């Protein structure tokens, strides 16, 4: 796991949150449209309290080099 800074949409607070956490892996997500699903990639990030959130690749910054 790698330390990172990320931004994610908090559905309960209805706002973007910026945090530091631990990157776990890339994952596939989708959003349903009238014409069918739209697929996209997300990062799975563990927050300090143990919660896992999804962050878009453009909203993540790794804080240390890849080992």
C-alpha cells in the first residue's frame, strides 16, 4: 500500500473531501445511463479511520515513490 492524497465525493455530506490515506488498488466502476452503463476507473483508498472510498485517478497524488 502507498500513502496518497486524494479527493472524493462524500454522499452523506454532499461535498468533495480532501484527505490523506493508503492506496489499495485500482478498480472498475460504472454509472447507468439511458443508453447503457458507462465504465470508468477508480482508486480504492483507505482513510485513517478504516473507511474505504473511491477516488478518480485525476484526484489522487502518491506521496512516495513506487517501491
